[in-house]
C-alpha cells in the first residue's frame, strides 16, 4: 500500500499545495469507507462494536501535563477503567 502524506494546512515548501487537496480528500475518503468515527466515552464505544472490529484507542499519557497538551484530560481513574 502506498502511503500519502496529507498536510491540510498550507505553507509553501512544507505542505501539500491546494491544487492537490481534492485528490487527497478523495484518497482519504476511499480509505474511510465503512469506518465509524465517534466521540463517546470509551466504555460506550467498546461495548457497541461488533466482534472482530478494530479499535484504536489513544488516551492521553498519564504523566503528561494534560492541560498543556490535551483539550480533554484523562484522570488516573479513567486510565484504570480503560485498563
């Protein structure tokens, strides 16, 4: 599979030129067919998926300065709940 880098912002020499955005959007759309993106509590997501589904869960690092790096914090209790 060929990997594409999609930088959606634009700065000359560093980003995908705007002329290429439609092609990149189509490529991304093709890859996301039958993908479900949610913004729910992780327990709700885990309980709702069919067997054999692939889940990518990426909680904030526990020891990070969460207010500095993340929009939403993730408490130690939530880490234990996910574990």
